[in-house]
């Protein structure tokens, strides 16, 4: 008896086959839904079959009718190859754009509410140290008290400013400090980090 393995599908192909079949449901129904609902539990289940450490985000539907699905490693570099492999395997799906890693958000100010903590680009300043191929940064945050919950919020802003990939691959280290309002003139504004990172990438090509 001869067995053929020609039709064996990868776990990435199986995920996209499932998502393609269900894409209209996610296209139409994800806005404003609690992420604990069955719709998202099913997505979590299917994505975990590819890699337990991967996560996802949906964008709103844009003016051109496109909704984006972002596959993320949640900032953990060890799992970047799994993100890239999955996104590279993605088929063309009408009205969808599939992103590897959280993308930059255009603009020089962004504000988020994270639990009871509210923070924006304008609340953050920085200094940096050139570490060769990367930079180290000291972040000075208005009202910061060292709470890890607040650090998570600021990582979201970092991803919005320079993207998840560059946050991990271009930043060597981060020190977290409370902002002294009397010293803001000696510091860079947070949004200036984007141009700094881009210049550094050009220098190290």
C-alpha cells in the first residue's frame, strides 16, 4: 500500500484555510465585542495551534473597506520567526490586509487609557545612549510610579510610535523614570524617538 503525503498541509496553511472560511464573520462582527466572547475564543484556539505565544489585533474597517488583522509576538523576539512564517503563508483575502507585528500609528501624538491609567506621547520624554547597532533609552514619564501595569501601557505607545518589530530590534534597553517637570527642556520629546530610530537603521544598514 502506498501513502501519499503530497496533500499534507502545514499548520500555517490550516490556520489560513480556517480563517478564510470564517473571514466574513470576523470582518463584520468584531467591533466592540468583548474579547472573551466565543468568536475570539475560537480565534485564540486556532492561532494556538500554530504557536501558543502568538496574539492578534483587528483594526477598524477603514474608508477603503479594508480591515487589518495583525499577528503579533507581543514583543517577544523569540517568537518573531513564527509570526513571519504565518504571515508569509497568508493568502489574498478580499477586504483584508494581514500584518506581521503591531504597526506604527501615524502622527505625533497618541493617547491610550489602560485600566485607570491614561498616558499619551506628550506625557513621555527621553534620553538615549548609542549602543552601536541599537540604542538604549531612559524614559521619563509624567506621573510614573514604577507600576508594571503602567509599563505595559507605555509599551503599547512604543509599538504605536515605532512598531513592535523596531521596539524589540532597535532598542537595547529601557530605564523607567518619573518625569521631573523642571527638566523637560533637557530631554527629547517622545515622538522624536521615531526619527532617531529610523536614522539609526539607515546608519547600520
